[in-house]
C-alpha cells in the first residue's frame, strides 16, 4: 500500500527529486519508472561561432532556464558539419544561409515551426524567403545576424577614380597590387566575373569547365593582387589602420571598429552590387534536449533586444526590424547604413549553390591557392 501511495504521489509531482530517488530504492521502484518530467533535463547543446556563446545574446532564455546551453565552438560550417556527421549530438546550429543546405542534404535538420517563434513576424520579409531559409517547402533556418560585404577603403590612400566610381575591380587592379585584401573564398572568382559584366545570378552556381576557366583568369588575378587573403577580421582591421591595406572586401563591423579608432575609412557600394550575408539558427535532429528549449533559444536570439546589442556591440545587423528602431542611431550609421530596409531590398543576398557545385568550388579554390604557395 505504501509503495502504491508513493508511486501515486511521485506521478503527481509531490515528491522531491532527492526523496524520489531514495524512495524508489526503498520501495524497489525502477529508475525507468520515474516520471519523465522529473528526470534531470538534458542541457541544450548548440554548435556556435566564437563570441556568440555570451549569455547577453539570449537573455530571455537565461531568464527562463537559469543556465546557459552547452556550447561547442566552430571556426567554419564545414568543421561543424564534419563533427555532427561523426556523431556529435547537438540541438541547435548557427549556420549561414549559403551553407545550411549542406546540413539539410546530409539529413541532419528538422523543419522549424515558425508559429512557435514569437518574433517571427518582425523578421525582414526579404530574409524570410531568402535562399537557405526555405528549402523543399520547409523553413530550415531562422535568420538572426546579418551583414554586408562591400568595399572598405581609405579615402586618403586610394585614387580619385575609385572614389568617383567604386568597383570590385580594385581587388584585381595591378595599380593596387600588394595593397588590397579579400576574403579567403571562391567568391573571388565569381566577383571577377561580375567585374567582367556578368550578374551574380549567372555566376553563383558556376561549376565544371566554366568554373575552371574563370579561376584561371580571375582567381589568379585576385590572388596575384592581394597582399593577403583574410579569414580573421582583426588582421584586416590592423592592416587598414596602418595603411598597409588601402581597400578590401569587408563587413560592416570593420567600418564601425576603424571609425571608433579614428581611422579615416569609408564603405563603398560597388557598381556591380553590394552583398548581404546572413546567418541564423537551425534545428538539428541529433539533439537530446527538450525541443521547447531549442525553440526558446532561437526565439531569444530573434528578440529586438538581442538585435540592439548586436548592432551596438559588433556592428552587425539583426533579422528583427524592430532592432533598428531601438538601437543607437550613431551605431547604425557607423555600419555604413542609412536605411537598413532599403539596403536589404536593393543588395545582393547571397544564394546557396547546389551541394555538388559548392564542393567543386571549394576544391577549385583550394587547388588554385596551393599553386600560389
């Protein structure tokens, strides 16, 4: 009788965890019979970029759960993909839109029910329908942070013809050999074709012989002209501050940081077009935590308060349009923006190449760099 009463009280949540374990032993109740809600909850595990594991970016989650998730930091999405494929169990991943397809094609993602996200209606409309957000009819990523890719330049160190008519061509111009820098990415090949008159839509999915021919011409030009290819924005920032680099492919945060240092720098929209990249949160099917916790984490990231912090502290944009209403106006200006909504509508939002194409582009780029060593 006492055993039955104990199980009954336990199922109603009237027994503390400590007493439950002790009572289970005393009455011979198997641990597998303990109510699921009473077991220690699995901690949410997130694959994340360095710096975004700061609790300041998800205060609503912290307020509700009292502890931050378990974070595994990655340097790039391919590294994160390999880790999950090798068996690492994660609930949430923070990919960028041009790479999320790699996780989807590998069968690692879970569709997102946007009705469970209280801030979804405030996300930039153009981001809701962008490549990488919706795949095969499912929302597979909730946009969170974004930025532009344009040309940062020292107005005191470049020629007037560039200032009058900015172009990605400066990254391939022999006059600036050894004084420009670009991102370490196959995009160098595609941008070269854009300088030659092609549209981004014509070149983003380039592969095979056409890709190799473009790499031979524009990839080599870009590598020959660049002082270095950057992967660490801090290195680029230091080089531009010293004047070693006079123009570069850069993100908004570089402009904010250099202006804060008093360095003369401008952010040019090249005539071929300014890019917008964005990243966000994706649900993975390898996680062990409560799905509700994963949704709460994503929703916390989409809040305007998180966006305000992102804009003011990092110089990046945020997916929630209300973020720009509450952020410091000077911080928005220092991103190189005057009207975020108009910019988003008029910039080139990066698209996701086919999976096989992306692998081909990566290989061609790595082979090309190896030839320049």
